[in-house]
């Protein structure tokens, strides 16, 4: 027996034992910090955002202005004033109705998917419903990607689409809504606009124009930094922005200013943005250019010369402030602004109860399977139980290595994995019984049982794995948590059922020189 035991130890089963010890040690040391818990288990904050439809329209029409102006210039059609962007349309004003009709024909040939309406000397351009629906979908998906980029280092945060215009952000273990909003960050909509006028207060600025703003303009607040205190200033700016942060190629913190020692945010435009920025600055030397971030002027400076694709945002930034601004600009501006329309807090009490009940379900399930296995398959039933325990250890290890998020549906997936894993052993055992009845030796029957059941086991598990993959790809939130646990569980079931269980049988047969298999 000693020789058999030594021979068995040198077999593959000894490697399984060592691996189990190492895995258990790893889980004991790192498991708690690597396996994250979802919001339904530890509580936290749900925030629902809604993309602003009017901002989508404004941004889309804003991008069309430059192209339309170029068409008019090349066709020698003069405008009477600047183009105006209203809530849902772009309005061009001409010197005559004939000019507006010519412009309408010209625009329609260039952009046939837009809607055009001529009213005397005015031409109104708006978006068709079919185009707007596509733009909303595009904006929501783009905003989701930008949010994911901002939270790339925080994998436990879940961001998903809800309905047609809403985005749900799940922040586990965050109970303060204000903190949650700060984590989501600003819209980071950056625009460059020419300053038409300024004053120390909104009322003072309005009084210059008899409390009626010129068409196509807006008032935005800002601060002139310097001295002991920041000076509050209000700026009169055009609603139309020829250059925006959407053309950014990169943004980073740097040193600049007059002496090269001030902390600044350096940015670089892509090719199209560089052309637009150069055109804007070269045609307006001596005028004041405002840098607007989320409807607030963060910097206003005189244009000294034409600027190409690179620039800097200065203003006595603190290190944290400059780093945050650079990060926001680098991750990209929202495709369209969003509103916070709902905030919900979930307490951890329900989650702790769910964890306890889930663990209790697993323990009860394992005990029942052990009793069933011993009653129906005797000693081989004990082997099935050990295989299930090993399966759960492997499942938790893979989840820890992947830093996966465990949710309530994920716990359900673990329990389901335990139930499915026993099917693997039953298929093998029933084939071993048939082989023994056919007169094969114990070793040959065990070998035959595993080889004959292999393709049936693979077929059923691969089919389930495909279903779990589809759930992961198309599902959101909790459904993805369930799918991930299922996929990992199927892999560990195949590994333990086809390899660990076989090694366990071989070890048992060699060490104890079994003459009659207890099955």
C-alpha cells in the first residue's frame, strides 16, 4: 500500500491537491478585496441621467453653420446678420426673399435629410424626426462611452442605457448623492466664442441693450482671476460656436504662461479643429476670445495672432483643478448635455441579508447533494461532493483574478452552477455502471465512463455557455452579473468534472487497490 500511495502522489492528483491549497490561501488573503460586490449587495446610489434633446439639436445644427456659410460665400449670397440657433431650428436672414429661395435650393442639394422652410427673406433649417431619433441614440451611446472612460479605473461602477434618452449609473457603496454627482463629473462641453461685450453684473450688461439681448446672443458668467480675489464678470457671447472641444485630439497639464512656470492645461485639436481654430483667430486679431466650459467662461483673452492646432488654458489653476480639467477634456465632452432626473439610495441591510441567504442556500444545496450522492452512489457520491467544493473554490478564484463584481443574480448563478455540476458526475457514473455490467474491469470501466460521457457533457455545457454569452452581450446590470458567473461556472465545472474527478478516482483505485467499486 505504501508503494501504491507513493505512486499515487507522483500522479496528477498531487498537483490538484497543491493547487487547491494555493488557491484557498490566495482567496483567504486577497479574495475579500478582489471580489467586488454589486450595488444590490452593499447598497449605494442609483443616478439616472437624461440626455437633453434640445442640446442634441443645437449641437447638430451648430456643426452645419460653417458648411452652410461656405456654400453661401462660394455662391456670392450675402447674409443679413449672423445665423441664429433657436430651440429647434437654425435661422438664416437674407436681404431679399429671392436670396433666401436661392439659399434654400443650395442647402437642400447639400443636406437633403434636413427640413427647410422659406418665410420671406428668412430661411429656417430644422431636423427631420427620423434623423433626430438616430442622433438621440448616437448621443446616448457616446455619453455612455465617455462616462466609462472617466471611470475606467473603477470597474465596480455600472453604466447602462435605459429607454431611449436615459442613462443609469450605479455607484456601489456610495450613499451621498452629492459625492455621486461629483464622481460623474461635469459635462465638459468646451466652446470657443468671441466676446461681444462684458460687464460686472448681468443687470449692468442687460441695461446696455435696454434689457433686450441682440438676436443670436447669450449672457454667460465668468471670473477674471488676479489679485487677492476673483472678479465676477458677465460676458455677451454669440449662441453659435465655430470651434468646440469635440475637435480635441488630446489634453494634459503642463507649465506655461508668461514665464513658463504657471500650471496650465495644454490642448491640441485634430485636423478639422485646427483649421477652424486658425480661421477663427486669424480673422479676429485684437478681439477677445472666451473659452467656455459648461456654460461658464473660464478664460477670456485677447487674440494677439493666428493660432493653429495647439493652445493653452491658463488662469492660476491649482494642481488638482488643472488635473481634473485635463482629465475631463481628454475623456471628451458629452455628445449632448445631461440632466440628473433621479437619485435613489439603497441601504446595505438588504444586501447583507441576501449574501447570508445566498451562502446558506449554497451550504444547504451542498449538504443535500452530499446526502443524495452517498445514498445513491455511495463512496462515489462523496467524490462528487468533493468535486463540487473544488468547483466553488475555482469559481471564486477566477472571479477574484478577474476582479469581477458579484451581484444578487450572480449568487443565483453560483447556486445554479452547483446544481448543474452534479449532472456531469451523474452522466459519468451511469456510464461506469453500464461498463461494469458489460464485464469491464474497474479501471477500464472508469476510463470508459469518462471518455464516453465526454462529448455529451461538452455538448450540454457549450450550449449553455453560448446562451450565457448572449445574455452578457445584450444584457445590462444584474443580467450581466448572472451571465458572468454562469460562464465562469461552466468552465470550472468542465475542469473539475472531467479532470479533477478522474484524478480522484485514479488516486482512490491505486492507493486502496479496490476490487469492487462503490458506485
